């Protein structure tokens, strides 16, 4: 690659900006009743590739705390 090609590419890429913010992620409340011990875990897919597997009620409480902390500390989730 020639230097002039690289320089023009870098110069052009500096002006690129996202035209509008990404759409807000819809959040919903889920309520689960008691399930048998052999039930499959609930899988939460969060932005940035984060994946949480929730297997019991204690883990659900921890997962809720993680989601709330992310909501308060960064713009990953829109404020409701």
C-alpha cells in the first residue's frame, strides 16, 4: 500500500461519525415460578457480547444487580 493511499484513508476516516445513536434496547420484567431442579438456565445476552446464565433464584437476584449497575454506570441501557 502506498503512503498516499493510507494517508487519504486515515484523513477520510477521521471525519466519520455515527449519524444517530443506536436504538434503545427494550427491557422487560420476567417473573418465573418455581421450576424442577433439571430446568434449563435462563440465558441473558447483553450488549458487548456479555452472556449471563441464570440457573436459580439467587443467581437471578445477582443478575438483576449486574443489570442495574450497568444501567446506572454507563449508557449501555437507556434509562426508563
